[in-house]
C-alpha cells in the first residue's frame, strides 16, 4: 500500500485509488487478525498518500476540463 500511495502522489493520482482500496482492505485484515499481522503504520501512510493522490487526480481532472471548455468556448 505504501508503494501505491507514493506512486499515486508522484504520478498525480494514477495509482491512488488502488492505494485507497487496498489500504482499507489491509487495515480491516490487520484489525481482524487481533495483532498477529504488523505493518499498520505503513498501511496508514499508504492510505493517506492514496487519499492525497486521489485529491490530485480529481483536481487535475477538473482543471483539465475547465481548460478544454475554455479553449473551445
């Protein structure tokens, strides 16, 4: 999840939705295991970066759409 989150931020959101989905799934598995699995902090960092990357993705899409509309209008 950490790698997907970092890539999501660096690639302006391309991997970010996957980091969010897999991060939530991994956190549920870690919580359900009752302390058997580690790596919760790494998953949380990846999840937060996935959310940030998703915001970049949406913001970039809005800006791109506005630029296209403005250039044709």
